[in-house]
């Protein structure tokens, strides 16, 4: 199996920064045409955004 580096952690084929598919197709811009996104519940995504904002605000507060 050919392991390709992948940054799209929302793709179902992403695993530890790698694509687990043996073959992929790319479009003209180099984007993967085989990507299938994980279906996140709206509440999960909303909560994750809130937690990330708090984390970033805390980090920037500590830098000042």
C-alpha cells in the first residue's frame, strides 16, 4: 500500500497524517477527489469551536 501524506483530518480515509487509500484521484488543483468527510453533529462542532476559542484566548492572554 502506498502511504500518502494527508492534512485533511476530517476525511474518513485520514489516519495519523496519512491517507489509507492505496490509490487516489486528484483534481486540477491537486485536491483529493476521493475525500469523504466525517459527519459531525452540529452540537459537537459548536462545542469544539467554543473550546478552541477559549484555548486561543487563553494562549494570547498569557502572551501579553
